[in-house]
C-alpha cells in the first residue's frame, strides 16, 4: 500500500455510543477525476497518535474498477478531517 494522506469527502455514520463507521467516500484519481468508493467492509479500527495528533484509522476493503482493494482511512480528531491514508 502506498502512503497518501489525501483529503477526501466522506459519508460516515455513528452509532449511539459514538463509534464512527465510514460508508462511502470520494477521492481524486490520477486523472484528477472524482471517484466514489463504497466501503464494503471495515476490517480493523484502531486509534493512535501521529505527529502529536490523535487519529482513528480504519482498515477497509472495497471493489474498485472490478478489483478488490484494501486501503486505510484516517479521521483526525483535532481537526475533524478525513484522509485516505494508504491505498
């Protein structure tokens, strides 16, 4: 997986306990087109500190252009921003 930290647009929901689950997101591909990716499964969810910032990482799986991809989404708690961390 390649490390990107690319800002993304995302649709996510939280349960009554405040646990976030990403549903789908939009990213720019190499041709600068917006691609919508539906999150099929969240494989892992963990919290860590990166450069002094608390972040929640989501390791996910989706089918993109008929290829199954694993990737990592990152939610930065201090800024409330989502990133595509690894692709």
